[in-house]
C-alpha cells in the first residue's frame, strides 16, 4: 500500500450515482460516468493489507483483493488487471452486480466502513478494457476433445472460457437469441449495460468458443444425442422455475411473474420492441417480493413511468446495524439497504401507500381483487408479526392494475426435457444432483451454477463455472488439471 495510514486518514467514498431525476429518465447505468477513477486509488489505499485477509476468504472466487488494492493504490493498472483476471473471468460483471460479500468480511469493517472492494474491482476491469489489457487468450494447441456447454449465463460462460483456453473445442448452446443468461434478459441495463456482455462474447469468439443461440437443448437438439456427439457436456441451465403465489384471484389478468416482465423491458432496451406489452406506464404497480428481483422490477417500473409502485416484503424491516449475535462479522448480514431503485422510488414518491422508499415490510398478500372484465384492480394485504401471523385490524387494499410476482425460484426449469432424456438424478428440492467433482449420475455429464446449487449469485456462478471446468478438464485428459477450482459444489456462504 502506498500509504500505510490510508485507512486512518481517508474516509470511505463510493462511486457516486447520477441524480435521480436524470437517471430515472434513461436506462443507462446509474453511476456517474468517469466518477470512479478520480477517487479509486485513494480508496484502494484504505486497504490494510491484512495478514489474514478475510475479504479474500469471503469471496467464493478467492479474489486476490489485497494484492490488487495495493497495485491500484500505486496505479499499476496492468499488473492489477493481471491479478484480477487470475481468479475472475468477468470482473466487470461482478464489479457492477455483486452484493460484495468481500466487503462484509473486510477486517476494516469490524469498526469502520469497509474498503470499497467492489468499486476497485470495477475500476480495474474497466481500465483493463480501456487500455487493451483484456485481450483474447487462445490456447497454444488444441486437445482434440470437444465439450458442449448448455446455457450461456455466467456459469456457462466461465466454464466455456476456461475449457477453451485449456485447448478443448467448446460449443455453447443457448435457448435465447442472445448470450448472457439472467444478465441479458433478467438484470436491467441500469444495473449493467449490455455492451459489457458483447465485449466478453467477442473475446471468447476470438479465443475459439463457438456459440449456438436460439437452440433449446431437449427440444431442438436431443440432450442424449448431444452427449454422444461431444466428449463431455456441462449443464449450466440456471434455476428459473419461478415460485407461485396461490391466493384467490391469482388468475386475474394483469398479474405476471417478474421474469415475464423484466425480459420484455430488456428487449425494449435492445431495440427488439418499441414498447413492452407489459409496460407499467400509467399503471398502479405492486411488486410482491422484497428481494433483488423485486428491486429490479421497481427500477424498471419507475423508468416506464408507472402511476405508483409499491414493493411488498413479508419480512420485517431489517436494522441498519449488524446483529452481532446472529450475523457477526465476517458473515454477510441482512441489513436495511437502499438500492438505486429504492432511492429513485423514494425521491420520486412513487408509493403513496408506503412511507419512504416504496417498500411495505411485514406485508402478506391475502388475495387479488378484480373488475367485471377479469382484470386485477387491487391487492388485499395484511400486516404480519415475526411468526407471519396476521395482525388484527391491519387489512387494507392497495390499488393495483399490474402485479409483479418476485418470489424467487425453486430450481431448474424441467420443461425442456433434458433431465428425462439424459436420465439425470435430482436433489429433493429439484436441483440437478452432482458429486464432489460436479459430475452427475450420467458419465461425462456435469452440472454447475444455479442448476446444481439453486438460485444464487453471479460470483458463485463464475466460481462454479471455473470449478466445473477443472473437473471436466481432468475427465477429458484422464489426469490432473492446471485449471483452478475455487469452490466445491457443497461450499456455501459463510454463516455462524
Ligand atoms: C432478475 C434477477 C436479478 C438478479 N440480479 C443479480 C445481481 O444483481 N447480482 C447477482 O450476483 N446475482 C443476481 N441474480 C442472480 C444471478 O443472475 C444468477 O445467480 C446467475 O445468473 C446464475 O447463473 P447461471 O449461469 O447458473 O444461470 P442463468 O444466468 O440463469 O443462465 C442459464 C442459461 O441457460 C439457458 N438455458 C436454460 N435451459 C436451456 C436449454 N434447455 N437449452 C439451452 N439453453 C438453456 C437460459 O436461457 C440461460 O441463458 C439475479 C437474478 C434475477 C432473476
Ligand atoms: S480484509 Fe479489507 S483491509 Fe484487509 S486485506 Fe481485505 S480489503 Fe484490505
């Protein structure tokens, strides 16, 4: 570190967001362009270069955080980019989208605000592209072995890049018309603009990875036939089977799943549609579900100019301080966090039914109410206590003519037929069963990412992609692999 006292003299400063009124009128990323570089070296200098860096421990990728903090504090961008890419194929994705368990585990966070690790990562990743350090790295020679990767989310992309660079011939099969998985049609552009995806796909193409879009394995190509054509198959199809809300009135028109709504808005940004058929414009929107997917719906509805937007969370409002008893440092605590979308909704006062930031906590949906034409017009809710028991006298109806269900996902979508065609074993909760090396019960078939782990995070998906690549490489070469395996399939985030 350039200044060993940086953590004592420099306060934490984050990448500033653009003014709400400005950013709510467009779909660009919420941050001030160019606002990170002037502050980031000083911020990286806050790192204490701990002997036992818990930041590194808290990151499933094992990112070499103190090393690149030091390099950034000295403005050695080339070396920082090299160290960053040593453990993470796509740091510009995690630098924008990761909830940063590393910062929750930062030693400085014990009694001060953590180092802005995620911002440092993003600055290095963007600088690497700007300066031309992120060049294609094709293999020196080909192994003659072939791999089919099913799914082009962060898991499939990381696995494909690692295996291609190891010399195997890799084809990625994707049912959508564009590459990227949930980063393409789930996550809105205001969180990550899609050109970051395009750039990586181009890099991967130049390295030799092949992409087959608009191809649903199981329907367009039989999965067993695919297995017979390739030496190995990696299933990285995600966990997109959504949870339902079986309350009276669910079948009224105007009630949709978040993942029916978000892809259409993303397609408007891609230029495929002029207007989303489910646009929130002028409508009273209620989002059921207090998680990040719900927040993505909120930011999208704000940009579509909804008449009002309210987000319901069944949990009680979390505190703004860590619960030292149940979620001590260095675990990732459940805290009251104000995402960009909540900040927008609060500033624009989109939710007359809620007090501050569009969220109603401890709220449970009782039923939907409709009009004579079968369209939803209201949502009847009740407040609940910590045991989710209704609090008497708290029932009320919110106006709602667009309801978005963001209740999470139960496991892989089984409608494509892959599981039956290959005869894959499943875990009781519906994810694909796999052994300690990510291998399924079918020889040569591996499962990784949300498809095996259940709904998770991009950083875990990239870690799974890298780890499954190491296992596939070992399987193909019949020996050892030089590819890194940062996690095993049963590793989980740190808890007490
Ligand atoms: C709305 C939303 C917002 C999120 N925001 C964040 C965030 O901000 N930060 C974060 O860390 N995580 C976020 N997540 C979670 C994160 O996106 C996932 O954990 C991650 O994308 C999982 O990666 P994956 O590659 O395993 O699966 P996915 O990203 O789901 O990719 C699977 C791919 O497989 C394809 N596929 C499926 N079946 C077939 C088939 N039969 N044939 C061919 N292709 C197939 C799918 O079309 C898809 O492209 C979010 C999730 C959602 C739903
Ligand atoms: S835990 Fe925090 S202070 Fe310590 S090395 Fe990691 S980033 Fe630096």
